[in-house]
């Protein structure tokens, strides 16, 4: 019976694919390919290629396009993926049809006239018509290995796991064989208020294949596929802004052709084909159907321009469907998003499909809720959400799983027990987290093992942390380091405990003895276990021996009264002295006339950090940030120096502030802006002043000046500005010869103004002459990013203060990183 069911289900499928040509041998893009007598069909891509799949059995396919004779082909088998089809010109049609090729006119173009009507009627369509709305949402995320062939199946990588290839299938959009490796489902209710401009999503259930308790993995996957509104000017995903073919910016980026008029689900609609005006830009190609009365989108499909400057993504395909309610209301009912991740963009390159299917149902309107209903709670973790029964899922799914999707759960449950898979999974965990798991203890971070500086020479470091689960209420961490040149051991030890989940009230304490580069940052957080520039910089320019030896002890309380708003109250005691007395001095004149080289200092501090838009996972004492560098940061700090407490040396007050904001400027790339300011009130020595951070390494350091040396400028009052803009290849994509390299243009500007008081100058007895940038110091940079898709190189130029001794007028810095 099982065999009969299996072969019966296989027989009830039709899969066809191939390429459509004209009589001259040129491929035909945007041709219609359908199963006759059905609504199942597709269009060829700009290479004339198509793939069409149905769960039903069909015996023919039909190919049609304006200006060509319709062609019907008999299917000799239910699966044939190598069709080469030639269609003939239809001279009768050609007499009456204008065939568009290349760039289309923006004037007297009926497609663009319809597009303008879409813009005019946008606010009359969809959810924006109502004060409040709510709906049910079902989301299914799947990842698949693609381009499965005999070479992959016989690869030594899968030795012992060959059974997984029994679960391979064929993509309905590309015709490639793929192997499902991950699936995640979620059910939620979405509430929104257009008057308050607020929206809230309550997740009711979540499950996935084998990683149900891994909230970080789930959050990272979901963050890849953010919801999009096709009416916006730009569609943002993969940290990029694609020009929407429906938005107002589309008219300058796309060619539009009115191809057909027909009824779609009983609504008379126009069919418009669009394709990019230029290569290399973040654009799509495809078509959409728009209702002729309301000018609301009925259906749309979008395939990303293959020459678009996006790393690690070979193809992007999006479909959206809208349902008509009450003859005029169009609401989205289905959203399909597929991406093909690969190291190379060649057709034969293997990779991973990422597929998201989102269904929407049970729309309700004008049910007002109080404003505090939309306020996000600091801790909204409910374990029951991740442990719903199969009966619950069967009753509440908006779309049943097909046989292949159900098998993913079975296959991965089996795979988790495989020894080789466990080893591969452990390697992936180490690369992702930086820690090696040993029972309830993690060894690492592995990326901090080696370092080098002029005081310690080669430095090695080893450490670890307790780890029972991602939601641990307490954690102990520590490390031990050794420098081969100074023959000294260093260490750090920290512990923290989450006292209250609702407010995230946390207590933390620690102690650290180590070598530190105090001039690396204006805003110090007194993080006991933070990696210092001294310990992590392997390559420097010039001498980096101006290092300090510190002994730091801290204790603090933190809490979040509102989501992403954190307050921290803490105290610290530290001793600071030079780590290299032959080269560097921190000496100062004491009140009794003696010269002292060590600072003993007690402090109380209150900090506020606000990070709107930050996404995190896990709900224990530690959380993982999902969308790093994609949200603004507002930071404010007040510190009080306590003279006499534990033999502390100085009384002073210090205030500091910075604001950093990433801005997506439409199709012109991303700008990151940072403003920083601070002032110290009172008499303090060099170790407690605000040293403008220079950069003597060969790596880009956020907040530092690349042409400035360590301790070149010293202040007790300062303000800085940092601007860094990435054009994402907008310029290079227009230059012949550079289009295929996917390089990205970078420009930057940095400036600082500062002063220092006479009394702070007077107590200086170090070997550093205080100089404050009272004439605004500035530098500017140009760079190239995305070299080999991982490397960025910047050339920085010093704008002034060039006559100072050892002034560096020019600096080359670089950085490595993986990004889309």
C-alpha cells in the first residue's frame, strides 16, 4: 500500500523546463508558458528560460507571446526539463502590435500612465483605508541545498549520511534538484493602528526541524526576510535598498510595457512587464497585474537583476498575491520570497535556497486598542510558544504541509542522531559563536587566542564561560593571558545574575589585571572582559608602546524600564600606571609637590543607552543582537570621581554623550553618522583625561582617526563628527570594465574640536606635551569595498596639523568582513 501511494503521488506531478527561442535563434524573454485549460503557468526569464511544475498530471504545454504564433507541445513524460522550443513570427499580429525592445519611452507610454494611477490611489487601497486592523499570519521558512548531482551525493562530506538524498526534490521556479535541510513555521496575530503609526505582532506558535529551542537561529533566519511593501520607493532586505517597480522611484530605473488586458479572479486587469534600464543596479524584472478601476496591484512577481551588487546571493525571486474584498478592497493573501545563496553567481554553482512563504487571513478592522497595548515588553518569552502540539498545528496552519515538507522533520530528526552530522554541527557552532562546547562550559573565544604589542610581544589568551542554555539566569566568565616579552600573566574574571526577568534587573561584578591602550576610545565602558586594542592588534604602524597597566574592579546594577532602553548604575576602582616606563610616562604633579606615576581612582557612574530598532534573541542574563550595525544608538554617561575612597586620588565630574545612526539613502547607499561629545570638570592627570583616539594599526577602528597617532591630542572638553558613506557600487556599476567586479565606493570624513584647561596642563609631568585641537582637526578618506567580496581598503588624508613632528599625512587601513 505504501509503494502504491508513493508511486501514485509521483505520477500525479508534471515538471517541465527549458528555453524558448525565436526563428533567428535568439531567446524570447517574458513568453507565457501554461498548461492548457488551467490557470497554472509562468513566464520565461530574460534568458528565455522557464520552469513549470504542477501537482496534477498534464499532457501538453502551451507557449504564447505577442507577435508570435501560439505553440502547443505534447508531453511524452511527466518530467522533462531540457526543452528547446522555437516559436514562429505571426505576421498578422506584427502588423498591429508594437514590439518594445531596449529602453522604452517615458512619454506617451500607457504602462507609465497606469503606474501614475497606482501612485495616486495607493492610500485608497489596502490596510491604510482603516484606522485599525488585525489579521492572522502564517510564515514558513525553508532552506535547501540546491544543484544536487552525483558528484555531491558521492562526496566524502556526506559519507555516512547518504540517506538524506532520498528526500531531494525539484524547485518549481528554477527546475533545479534540491535537498531540504531546515524548516521553520510560525503562527501569529498582527495588530496595527494607522492613527498611532504602531504595529505589534503576537507570536502564538513556532516550531522548526530539530532546532526548536534555538531562538538565535530562528531570529537570524527571520531577520533575513523582512516584510516589504511593494508600494514603497525602495524595498529593503539583505541590508540593501532595491528600487521598487511599483514605487515612485521606479520610473527612472525601469522600462515598462503594457502587455495584456484580461480578467484575473473576475477583475478586469492590466498586465505590465518591467525590466531594468541599466545593469548593476539593485533592480528587478518581471510583471504585475493591476485592477483597471481601483488601480490596486492584484499579482506581482519580481526577479532580481542578476548583475545586482549583492554578495553571496545568486538569485532573488518574489511573488505576491492580493485578494479582492467587497469589490474594491485589495489585501495581500500570499507572499513568496526565494533567494539562492551561493559563493559564485554562475548558473552551475551549488548553493542554498532560502524560501519564505507567508499567508494572511481573517482580516478585521477598526477595533481600537489602547496605546500601551502596542508597547513591547522587555521580556516576552513564553516557552509554550515553542512547544505546541501537532494537533494545534494541524488545526491552525493556514496552509497544510505537503508530503516533502513533512519529510523534512523526519529526515532532520534522524540526521541529528548521526555522528558525522554532530561533528559538522559542532564546527559550525564554533565558527558562529567563537566558543567550543564542553558539557556545561564553553572554551573561548577562540578568536582572542593570539595578539601582539610592543610591551608583551607575542601574547596568548585562553578563557571560557559557564553555559547551560541560551536562557541562563547567571553566568561566570574568565580568561588568563601571558605575554612572552614582559613575562607576565594577566587575567579577567566576571560574574552576572539576572534578578528580575520583567525589568531585566541584573547585577554584575568583576576584576581585571591587564595591559590596555587607554587612548583607543573616548567612551570607555569599563567592561572587565572587553578585548583591548593592545591585545588584539597584530600589525601596527610606528611604535605602539604607549600602553598602560591596569587593575580594574567593578560592580553595577542594570535594568530596562522600556524595551531597548537600559540604565546602568555602577562603581569601580582602578589603578593605572605605565606598562613601558622606558618609553611612556603617565607622571603628574601631586598637590604636595611630589611627582606620582600611578593613579588610584574610585568612581560612581550612571549610563543610559537607547537602541531603538535593535533586535535581540534569548531571554537570560545574556542576549544575542540579531541586526548588528543596523539600528541607531544614543548613549549618555555621568561619572563622579571620589577622592579619598579606597585611597582614591581625584575629585572630578565627567559627562559624555554620543549618537550613532545608520541611514539608508534610497538608491545612493548607506551613510553611518556619529556625533560624540564630552567634558571633564576638575583637575585630573593624563590617565583620566580624554585622549582623542588615534589609529596606528592597519585596520579600520570605529571612532578613531586613521592619520592620528596615539596621544597626539589630549583634551578635557571635546566634540567629534564621523561620517562614513558606502555607495554600494552605484558609480562603479556605470563604468565599463568594473561592472562585473561588484566593487563599492566609499567616502568618509572625520573631525574633532577640543580644549584643555590650564590647571590640567600645569600638573602634567609625563613625556607627552598636551595639544588640544582648538583649530578643528579633520581628515577625509576614499576607499574601495567588496574586494573579493570580503575586503575593504581606505586611503585617509590628513587635512591639517601637518607641521607637527611625526605627523602622518596619509594612511592606508583595511578591514575584513562578510556582508550582503
